[in-house]
C-alpha cells in the first residue's frame, strides 16, 4: 500500500509541476505572495525569527515587508527550478554570472578538493546546477525525500547538469572520498542540527546549533573551504565566490573546530545581513537551543 501511495504522489507531482514549468517566472512571485497570506503559521515564525535577530533594519523597512519579499523569493525560485528541471531553464541558467572564479581556481589547484559552504539564500537550488554545468560536478549533502519515486525524479533532473547528491545518512565517508579525489562538495550550513552533530554558536544574535562537519572534514582532508552565495540581480543572478577561508591554528582540535565553525557561519550571517529578504526566514533555525 505504501508503494502505491508513493507512486500516486509522484504522479500527482508530475501532473502539477509540468504545467507550472510552462508559466512565466513572474507567476512564482504571485504564488509566493499567496503563500505569505495563507500560510499563517510559517509567516508568523518567519516574522518572529527576524524580530528576535540582531538584524538592523533601515528606516521604513519592517520585518513584515522583508518576510513578504522572502516568500516572494521562495515562489519565484520554485518556478525557476521547475523550469530548469524540465529543460526549460536555459535563459535562467545563462543569465547567472559567476564572480571571482579565480578564487575557485586557486583552491582547486591545491589538489585536495573543495568544500563549498553556503546557506538557504536566494535560489540556492540553482547554485550547484549552474556551477556543475560550467565547471565540474558539485556534490551536495542533503536528506533524501521520504518518497523514493519523487526523490528519483529529482536525482535525474539534477544529473542532467552534472550535479550529484550525497545523502546525509552516512555522508561522511562519501564526502571524504569525493574530496580526496579532488572533487567539490557543497554544504548548507544554516540549518539546525542535533547536538551530536554540531556546536551551539551565535547566529544573528541568538544561540543556534550549527553543523561542525565542514570544519572536521576540512581538517581531515586538507580541502579548501570556499564560501559561495547566489543572489538576485536585475535580469538574473550572480554567484559570488569568496577567497579560501584560513583554518584556525589552535593546537587543541576541539577548540579549533569550534573556531572554524564560527568563522564559516560568519560568512552566512554577513550574506543574510546584506540580502535579508533572500534568506529562508521561515525555517526554525534556533530550535533546541
């Protein structure tokens, strides 16, 4: 019975997503605004998250207005990614520029692999697809969807551009192997994790559980760590590649990993402060802390 339900769900997803792929991206913004008004529980979580952060707002800008734009961004990104997955996103891909490629080339030249750290900013799903299609495959660390049929559909769509997924359960072994082979691994660092997976550190003025995986793996493999973020600009997107982050020289390993984690997370905080309406405020980032 479970397999039948999964198949029916997958068919429903295809039946709904295909027509959506034919619509203009502008429709996604309307969809996002509709979501802002009808998904009250998440809207309130997002507004509360922003109000409790240390984000300094300019005069006339309210938490509600930023969250509204955040939902608009979610809707637009959703339609854009559907278009890309159905092979109708060439215009979106082509209008995405990558800045400071030299930082990537310098890190890659070391031959020990590259760890890309980023967050749920702007159209984060587009970031590995563009990067993979223009240079080499980026393997992202993620949790598989509960429905294996829908998960398989997404895997095939991503593989069209060379992007790969390393599933979170038992990910460490695959991550290490990819990096030791000189590959690229992308890790989203702005999600709450379980206590055994990270540290409690400051994030936008509040305590939050933050993954220590990038710091641990970088120290074990010697891989370069690059903060990389995508942001919306007029006419498309830009991907900013920051210089390699220098690791802590603290001789006490646990303290060094903590210092590295704080440093990595700081890049995500800075990006959110520069582009507050493009972050995923509706996520329960500070739970369990």
